[in-house]
C-alpha cells in the first residue's frame, strides 16, 4: 500500500483546493442553487487561507533539501508513454508559488469588496479560483503534460475574465483576440510537449539549476523554439504584444493578477523551467534576447503615448517582461527570477490603485509642488521631425495590429470564406436531380415531393 | 449469457424493443417521451447486463479494442446519449416525431455495436438510416424548411450499398476477397460519418434537417466502427500503405476542416464541422494502427460522442428558444441564458481538448505517438485544433457576449434540460478524469512491462544522457 508523507499531501492542496472550490461554485450555479455574496466570500477566504498556509508549509518542509519530485502515479499510460502526475518542488517553484499565493490572497480579499453587488460576483470567483488552481498546477507540475493542463486552465480563466463585462461589445471582441493569441501560442506548447518527450524520452520537467548536455540537431532546436513561441504568447512578447492592452477590459482585480502580476510572467516561468533544455544551444538564447529587447523597446515607446492608466501600465508590463526575457536569454536566471518577483509586487499595487490614479497623481504633485510637466527624452536626443514621427508611430502602436490584420488574419479569413463558398457550391451541385428536379435549398412543394418519391429516392 | 450468441440475442431484443417503441409515439402522442424513456431504460438494462456478462467471460467483441470493455463503454455511452436527448426534448407537438428519430438511430446503433454477425449489422445500419428515407418521403414533418438534403441522402444510400457489399464479401470468408471487403467497409464508414472527401453534403444535412435526427445520427459512432473493422482487415492482410494514405489524407483535411469552421456564421454550421473534425481525428488514430493509436482512438471516439451530444444539445435548445441564429443577429444572450451559454462553450471547447475532458486524454496520448513519426504532421494537426477552437470561441463571443439584441423572451435551462446536460457531462468528463476506462487494458500491462531504461534504448547515446534530465541531486 502506498503511503504518503505530510509534504506529499500538503503539496497538492494549493492545486486541488482552489480548483475544487471553483468546480463546486460552478456546479451549484448549474444546479440552480446560488450562494449569496457573503457565503462566496467566506468560501474564497477559507480556500485562499488554506492555499497560502499549504504553500508556506510546502516551502518550509522543502527548505534545505535538494529539489524534490513527488509522484502520485500515472493518470493513464500506453506502451512507451505515461501521463505522469507528479509535483516538483525546487527553488524556482517555491519562490514563484509563495509570490503567487501572497498576491492571490490579497487580490481575492480585495475583489470581494471591489465587486460588491456586482451581478457577476459568483462568476468572477469561479474563474478566479480556477486561475489560482491552474497557476499552482502550472508552477508545481513535475511533468510537461501536467504543466500543459495548468497552462490551459490559466489561459481559459484569463480569457473569460477579459469578457467579464459581457454586456459591452469591447470586452467580447477583446476576449476573442486574447483567446486567439493564446491558442496560437499553445501550438508551441503542445508541440514542445510532444517533441521534448520524443527527444528526451520522458515528460519530466528539469529542476532549477540542472545541467543538461544537449545534442546538436534539429529536434532540440525545434523544441527550444516551440517553448519560446509558447512563452511569447503567454507573456505577450514579440508579435503577441497586441493582446495585453486589450486584455485590460476585465475587472481591475483580474487585470492586476493576470496582466500585471502572475499570468503575464507565466511565459518567463516556462523559459526558466525549461532553461536546462535550451541554454547550451546558441541560437535559442539569442532569439530570446532579441524578442525580449524588441518588446521592451516597443512597450516603452507605445506606453508613453497612452492616455489611460491601465493601458500605460500594460505597456510598462510589456517592457519589463521583455527585459526579464533578455535576462533569461543572457543566462542571468537568478536575476530574472527576482526581477519577476519585484515586478509582480509593484505592478499588482499599481493596478489595484489604478481606479484612484487621478487622485493619486494630484496628491503626488501637490505634495511635491510640481507642475507635472514631463521632460521628453526623445526631444533631447532627436530632431523635432524625427521625434514627432516617432510619436505618431507610437501612438498607432507601431502599426503592429495593422500588420497582423493585413498579413495574417485577413488572408486566413478570406481563404476560409472562399473554401466555404466553394463547398456550398459543390453541395448544390451534388443535390441537383438527374431529371432537373428541385435543387435543395428551394421550397419543395407536394408535387415535387411526389416526384422525388418515385424518382431519385 | 455466456456465449456471444446469447449476448447478441439480448441486444437484439433491446433493439426490437426500441423499434417497437419508435413506431408507437404517434399513437400515444402525449406520453411519447415517457414511452421512449422506458424503452431506453429496459434496453439499457438488457444491453449492459449482456455486455457485463460478455466481459466476464472474455467473449466480448473485437469491435475496435481488445476485449469487451470498449464495446461496453460504447453501449453505455450510446444509451446515455439517448437518455440525454430524450430528457432534453422540449414540450412541443413535434415530440412524437423526435422520439421516433432518436429511437430509430439508437436502435440501429445498438445493433451495429453489439452484434458480431454481419447480416445483423447491416440490419442495424439500415434501421439507423430509416429516418433518412423518411426525410425524403415524409410530407415535410422530418424537414425544417420543407427541403430535401438530397446530396446527403444519396451519399447515405451509397454508404448502405458499400456496407452491404463489404459485409457480403466479409461473410464469404475468402482470403482473396478480404481486401475488397475491407476497402468497402472503410468506404461505407467514411460516407456514413462524412469524413473528407465525402463531407460536403453534411452541412446541407445539418442546416436543413431537424436536430432531433441530426444529433443522434452524427453522435453515433457506427461509421467509425466500420472503418476500424476495415483497417483491422487491411493490417491483417499486410496492407499498411493503404492505412497510411488514409491517415495522411485525413490529417491534411483537418486543417481544411478547421478553415471551414472558421467561416461558419451559423451555430449549426459550427456544430457540423466541429463534429466532422472530431470524427476525422478518430479515424486518423485508428488508421495509425498499433496499440497506442488504438487506445487514443478509443478515447477520442468516446469523447466525440459526448461532446457532439453536449454541443448539439446546446445548439438545439438555443434554436428551440430563439430560432435559427446567425452570429450577425445574436448577441448578449449570456445574461439571459447563463447556464446554456456555459454549456455551449464548455462542450464546444471540450471537443478540442479542454483539460480533463475525454478528448484531452485522447489527444495527448495520440500526439505523443504522432510526433515520433513526423513533427510536421503533428504541428499540422495542432493548427487544425487551434482553428476549430478559435471558431468555437468566436461564435460563443458573438452569440452570447456583447450588447443584447432584440430577441424574443427566452428562459434559461429548466431542470429536465439540466439533467440532459449532466448526463453528457458525465460521459465527457467522467472518461476524461478516468481515461483508463476507455483504454484497452493491455496498454497498462505493456507499459508496466516496458521499463524506463529500455524506453530510449533505440535512441542515440546523447539522448540517453538526456533521459536523466537533471536527475542529479534530486530526491524522489
């Protein structure tokens, strides 16, 4: 009989607790039994407290030990493959998990007050708890496949919270864009899961600081770039940078937790977790640095032209995550980890204070007796025409969305519509009767039906 | 009930019971649903008892998997499916005809799944097709718009002919005819299920026929079973190249189906192509051969049955409330129909591998096998998935989110409809959380036998080092 230690039990509580609570809340809504606000708030508090305590206990029990992998068995298996249910507790997981537990607890408490009497109060917490469970699964996963499950849950909860204010057209449209970006990025993660399994022969994730010999060849390169692709999508880097400002349509607490703090760093976490697999390949780190620096420049320029506080913060997040990517690519993994933690804390605070931004700004400038005039750095170094051109380009988001719409979305949609049209034409052709009878799609009268009975049928 | 013959007798009795019930609804119009439910209950008891008995004696059929477990799962899923559909029926005057549709298809499916005798499978196939005949002959009662999806009818008749011919050749039992029989069975299955390149008339069928017939017809896996049977014959004859061609063609068509899904403006169109996508995926797995692909195929078949049912129910109940919707004329329904909207997106996404659904386990298992053969093919398939997932979410956002449009007063799911969805949830997430139920038992045994050091023995030494991915200083 399998026996489990205390750590084995404590380690899964941060995953099962929030996910279970989310399922219970959703199940009660499905069954028609609605909990009132106070009951939901109590449930959330209990779950978040339990999660926080469990995370601290895991960190404490795992402290001072070498990285620890706990196996709970295989979910299902085939001849050369098993879906391994295991948890990996190492420095990376512990630091990220403690940060996540701290921030989610605060935001959970904040949200209960912020969304008081909101019609979507219960719906928010269904997705919030799903996100917390999914994130903890992503962080603690000991196998790539389990990480994929956590990754998907985080993505879905994020998308549904972007569309939280469902009565407006903006959130609906933006949630589709965020979902599209996530799914396109997931191509990388699903592909990487399979490629790495084939390359390494196992789905186990490497622990923090592991040293890996990597053979030269196509497979490691494909695996490395697929991981980078997935990380770019989740952290809104490179061509995916368009979705982060659009995701700000969600309620402020969800913006704070997803796009300021935890979800936006999930890509960086993935890169750090998989670092042993790609760090000795020259081209993958170079690509990570390039993507990171390019996004940091993009975020810095575009963010300076935004006129609303959440967009400004979103672009600032892009720039900082870009720098974190560059640090990871450069091999400064510890620096990247602590940069991530610091940025998470700062951005959460800024997002939660965002609704009071104007008051804060006024107070700040009154206290400093400052006129509030900004000095443009671009004007100091660039001629006026160049700086104006740069301003115009930044105001238009460097035309990133226009480029993607014109060269990716529109051609694909045009092709899809053309294929659908051809299919329908072909279907009409198939339905034409040999005796030039009625073509399907037109009303069939009794006479025609009688003709069909005798004829083709 | 210790021999296959007695098992077959029991299943046939269940089938006859359903057929008898399917003829009577118009006579007992007011009690049609109750009659259907009672008939299904008796049929369920009979077939499950027969299936359990056959599993106990290890005489279960070699439908797709090894032993009777999978057949039992299929029978269970088919019966749960019909329960869900009968529960979901609205209280309207079309109930007797709808009960008739459902019982016809379920009786046919039951016979094809449970029988080991070719002639009886043909009978089952014809029974399942009967409403197709009525679609043409009836005075519009079986058609939504008084139109005839003639292309679909012709293809289904062609599938029936191919199936009859294939079964005849199979029954003759001559080795030189085995390949012909296999190819005819595969053709029949592909035509029946609407697998590319024979998918074109399916959209017209979806758009013009009543969903009470469309959903059980499309959610029924009989075509897939015949394809699997044909594949087994081909593998037995050593013709793996043919399976390879079918697999490659189906794989390429996944992206094509994904693009078609993206262009759909109606919920029915989306339902059609997402169902075809799921079935095509199952066919690829079954064509791939080997125990891993077979296991993945079994999970995908069960997943496709559940998700097509759930997604179909959501579309059906939505149309029942608001009429046929296009994405351009809907919006903001989530506030009025919160549970229905949740079911729509839940089952829609479950068909493309939502975590902890049956499809997720099947896709995960299969993808790992596929990448061993070709990374490019794997990426192609994932692109197809991505396109379908984006289409489903896009439709959800257009129909359920955004500002509310002027639509007739509607109400969210009643208790009866919630039970129908709960049944579908059990099928999809029950197997998803416990995927071993849908896998051949020998897979677990084979996995236990293959120890970790020998796993990567065929790979290069550098990769063998990589196998111990950071295992130094690791406490387990």
